[in-house]
């Protein structure tokens, strides 16, 4: 099931809670002692930064895989730091190895987090806050460079974030992506309701997708309808990109949202009413859409408010999809206006057009 650790960090006492949570997550993922130590250092540093530089924020820990859909699917622990703080004034300086201005910092700094993580990326905006995403796996990084960034230059990129209602242990939402030849399929499932039983439904959807990755979206949904019959059911969105012809197919059933960005702006993609596993519609229309070099697809569960605003920062396309997802999640709610359901956001972006050393922080 979709295990989630969501820890509010208002003061230094919560930094230890973050460290305990990441060690638990690493144990459940089966990460080796070295990877666990790396994850603990990164998570502790990010939590310390929230206290010292943003006044408060939260750390969300998920299980996921690499953003590059052509990469070997190794299990990763994903650590996401979100805040509504002042932002980072000089990101280039902050990304230098060992740089820190916090007296109680470990002295590692964001540069060290970048260097020792399997993947690391961040987005910051003055007056709106910062989002940082680190992924750690037991696989050793193949490139030992302080400039290595999360986005991959080789394959279509996918990523996301999953948060549970009331910081419950399990989220009823789930997302995943699979590759079959030149096709990349991104799926987001929102189990009916929330909590453990909803998580059973969304987990069944993830397992079912792995067995149906070669099918087109409407057939995937029909396959999942049969697989989810023993559960309470779920709303599911399926997006399938064929990289050979740059064509995106989309189909959805239930209260799941999708928006596609292209040169003309943001376009709503429509799902059919129903519940996969319980009340399947008679027909499932499939939308055929062009996939462009500047396209971005965002799928989200019903936990995101219907009036959420897509990001307008053009630079987000160069960031890891999980960073984009976390920015969407953060900006849709706040401490004064918390989200009222399990909430997940999944993002698909093209192959990064520039090399890893071309990013201007």
C-alpha cells in the first residue's frame, strides 16, 4: 500500500522525528546501511533548513523510482521538503558543497545533499518558498559530480508526490509509471474514500498496470476494472505517450483531474463519471493529443482543489517532475487551508533538452 510519512517541521524537536521516519522508510524499502545513512543525513539537513530558513515547513517521504523512464527501475526513497518561506536568495552559493548559514546546521548544506543523493533538485521563488526533492537508492551513482541533477537527458521523465489526509500512515492515492517499448504509461489512482481500504484499491491498480502496460488506455482501464472488483474501487487516470510519434493518449474514469500544457497554454483533459471496480462506464473515450518539446502533463487526485492554478514558471520544465508535483501540491494548500483528502500529483515531462551542466540555478 502507499506508505507515506508526512512530518510537519515547526521547530528543532521535529528534526529527530524526520530522521526516525527516514530510517523507517529505508528499512521498509530494503536500502543498505550506506544508503540509509545518506538518506538520514539528507533528510536531517533539509529538516534543519526548514527550521532555520523557512520558519516552518514539512517533509514528505514516499517510495518511488528514478525519474528517467529509461533507467533501471531501482527502489528509491524520495524525500520532499516543502515550505512557504522567503525562498533562497542566492541559489548558486547555497548549492556549493558545505555552504551553510545556520549555526545549528550539520554543516552539510544543500551542496552535500546534491552530491551524495542518488538524485537531487530544488525550485525556489522569492516570497513563495522552496521545494527540494532528494531520492536515495542502494545503487551507487554512476557519475560522481557535484553538478549532477535530478532531470535525466535520456528518457521521458515522470515523478510525483503522495500525501495522506491528516498525515495518516497510508494514502488512498497512488501513482506509477511503466514502459513498454517506446510507450510510457503514467497512471494515477484515487481509491474511494481514504485510508487503508482506499489504499488497497489503489495498490491493486498499480499491480494491475504492471500486467497491462502494453494495452491502450481504455483497455488498461477495463483490465483494472476487473482487478479492482474485490476492492471498494477507485478513480483512475491513464496517460500513454508513444515516443516514436510524439502522441499522447488519455483516458480517465472518476474524479481524477488532468491538465496538459502545450504552446497554446493549459488544456483540461476530461474523465468519464464512474468508479473503476464498481461502476464502469459503457464507453471510455480516449483523447489523442500532440506531445511537444515544451509539453507537461499533470495528473492529480480529487484531494487537489478544483480551482487549483497550474504553474506558470517556464523554468519548471527543466526541473524534475517530482519537484513540479510538489510545487503544485504546496501551492494548492497551506497551514491555514490544509487539503481535505489524500492528495497525489503525478507529472510527465519530455526528455530534458539540455545537459546537466546547463542549468542556471
